[in-house]
C-alpha cells in the first residue's frame, strides 16, 4: 500500500514508519520544516519521500496538500499523527494557546481529510488519526487539549458516516499516556512554571500542576511502539474498527466516565490529581 503519514518526525510516527517500511509498504511522510524532513530521510532510509507541512494553519494545510498529493497517487491510507498538548487551568490559559490547540488538533485534521478524501475515494482507502482518551474523558488542567479532542471525536464520527458514502473508512486511535517528546516537554514546562505561580494560582490550582507533573514523570506511560502497533492494525485490517482504545488507563477512565454520574466522576478526576500530588 501507499501510505501518507502526517506528522512523521516524532512520537508514535517514528516506530510506525519503520513498521510500515519493514512490512513492505511505500511510505511518504510530512515534517514541520525542511530540517526535520531531511532528518527523517536519514532516520528512515527506506522512506519513499517527504515534504514539509505546518499543521498550525488550516488554510495552509489545505493548499500544501492539494499541491503535494497529486504526486502520491494512488494513495491507499492517510494517517494523521500530529498534535499539540496545552495545559493549565481554563481560568488562566492563554487564549492564543487555546486557539492554536484547536487549530492544530482539529481544524488542520479536517483540512487533511478534505484534501485526502478524493484520493482515498479513488482507492477505496482509509483515513486514520490519533486522538486520545481525553476525547471521551474531560479532566482538569488540560481543558484546551480535552476540548480539541472532544471536537476531534465528533468530527471523526461525522467523517466516518459521510466517508462511508465513498466507500472510505475512518478510524480513530484513543491512547492513554504515551512516553513521547511532547510529554517530556510538558513535564519540563510544568516544572519550570511551578516555581513562579502567582500565590492565588498556587493556592487554588497548585495540586493540578504537581499532580500532572508527577503523572508525567511516573512509570505509567506507554512506549510509542505499543500505540504504533495498534495503528498498524487500523491501517492493515481487512475491516477497520471505528475506534481503537489503547492502554488499560485509557480504558479505565473511559469506563468510569460512562458508568458514573457527573458529580461522582468529577470526584474521581479530582482524586486522581490530588493523589498524584501527594495530598491523599
């Protein structure tokens, strides 16, 4: 198969590209800039090609893909691995950061889908993208990220229903925490910010910062290879599932949200962070 990976330079995409090449697929991938694209060619010698694509602007994504995709026909699969993770209490989150999170995680994913669908229609192909268990489970401190993944969850449902008319399948991957550079960066940023929180923010939300820091630093995150193996199933299965939930933690949180009343679930989510912060 000919497969395009959107966001091929980090996280789950790195082992995924190697798995696809090793199993005989022809892989193309995007990178945010030319330097990262060059590095990707060195890191994956068997890759068929790369091009640059900045997912921070939906209109630019559409224009770039409409130009580039003509060189990739026929195209059997498109996999979106890119995303950003904002954090912070919604009371204090920067609105520009919130907009960027929505732009990269939601608007640009739609832009990729719109550009790719005519090619996938021709091949009766498949559109696969990485979401998160956060698309089903709202938890404190990652409101911008959670909002983007909830939007992506709804977007994927409608994509799936509409793409079926073209005999194109849509699947979303909902992993729990993954040991990636994105998580490592968030850990560093939270640690740095903890030392300079305004007193009122420290008093009200300090346990959120410490709880998330400790969860990110803890041993519970999955290796990217675990998630990549599930993405491989979504790519290669004879009939793909609409959703793949990856990780016991993700499944547990999703089950709790489905089983509990809102107030009870709120207490569970708050308790997880307080426990991680050492307050219980």
